[in-house]
């Protein structure tokens, strides 16, 4: 598991959402971070706050080099001074081997609710395709009624269910 760190240069408080730190994740480090991944805030005074990633902000700029990170609502702007180190640990395996996908055709999966997926769904992987551009596998799912879901998912969007228990 990889750890991505950056020094916080700015902090914003968004009403109803939480605290956003900038720069957040540096894209040059090729982050594969998911909502819920553990994060540590190392404050300039030497103290630490253990937290998680609540969201990844998609700010559109021409020369984007970083992705701001949304922290949980219990973390306030006043809790995160400029100069704090943000360290995020990737918890999910990378699905970046073109010769072997993490998930297989026939695997039962849950779709994880996140910024891309608004509804939890259960289904079976019908097919898998390797996307050279993104160096990532994508999966097509058939729901429990046999209907093909209209979008493709990455392994970051899916959780494999135990075949016996269905959990």
C-alpha cells in the first residue's frame, strides 16, 4: 500500500460538506485513493489527527497538478493550519496489470456508492475490458434480474461479495 503526502497550502470550509485541503493529492504520484481511505494530518506543532478521505474534489483547470481532498465534517478549517502535512494511505489493490484483472467474469459484486455511483447495486461481472489509456480494467455488470447496467465500473467502484454468504 502506497502513502501519498503533501503539505497543505490552503484550507476551505464548505458549508454542509466539510473542510477541503489544497493541494491535496499530487497527481504526479499516480494516486489511487478512495473515499474512506485513512489519512493523517501532521500539524506543524507535531500533533496528529487520524481521519479519512471524505471526498476528492474535481476542480477543472488547464494545468491541474493536484486534486483537493475533502475531509470529514468533524474536521474544521481551524483544525488544519497551513503547513500541515496530509498523508493518505491507499487501501485498495491496484487493478493495473494488463495480463490479470482483480475481478473475474462471474464474480458477484456490490457497486460502491461514491461521487460516481449514486445507488448501491448488486450484480455479476459479465465482461472485463483493459483500457490502455488509463492502464486500468473496467467491468460491465448484469444485475440480479439479468439486466445489463448501462455504465462500466472500475475495481474502485466494486466490492467482491463472498460467494457463499453473499456479503
